[in-house]
């Protein structure tokens, strides 16, 4: 059985790790393992594909050692292994995300172009230490450029012009 974020947070009192992503990207996730294999080996090892492992699940293996790994879900969204989900309605999500931003120890943000994600980034920069933010970049150059254009005015420092080979961006103090 997959534990909800509320159940996990009741059981595990450490500050949570928050995973933020665009809901539209949920079904087209690429595994982090695949991205790393592609960047290191050009996608030739094992065909570069792990069909049953989603990015959230790959990350959860490591993040759950640090703290409860959580994310927001829409009502009716399918449960997948990975970040424990807190289901919220459209009219509640900003308040819930804002609360989690205040309580979290670390934020992982999957880059995408959406107004919701833009708002989340603005909240992170205003209310959170950006050095504890890790951005997982898009895999397609056009998507990455769109993301950079959409959020460059809000981030504490510019993003790299090209997609980093490991697809991860962190910010300095």
C-alpha cells in the first residue's frame, strides 16, 4: 500500500523533502536513471530505458533517507510509487504548497512551463533558501529554453544556457 503524505508526516517528524512538478508532465516522466545513463553513456547502456521506474521513484530511494519525500496530487490522480502524495483541490493547492515550503528542508523542482510552477518558484525564492533548491531540467532543448525564459526573472541567478549533461541545477549562496 502506498502511504499518503499526511500519514508519512505523522509517522516521520523530520522536515519533509518537497517534490514539485507540472501535473501535465506526470504521464511523460523520464527516469532520472535514464537521463543519467544518456548523459554519461549516450543512452547505449541497457537501451537507456527503465519502463517501470519513474523519476519520482528513482529520487525517493535517496530522499527518504534524508526526510519524508512528499508532493501534491490532484483529486483522482493515480498513485505511483515515489513521493508520498497529499491530495488537494484546485482552490487549496497554493496554501498547501506555501505551507510545505515553510516546513521543508529541501525542494526538488522538475522544470516545466506552467503558471502554477512559475508561482511555486516565486514562492520558493521569496520564502525559502534557494541553495536548498534542486532543479531537474527538461530533456528537450526547446522545453528547456521555454522554462528558462519563463522563470529567469524570478530565479536568484541565471540558469545555464544549455541543458546540463546531468540535468541538475543547484544555486550558490
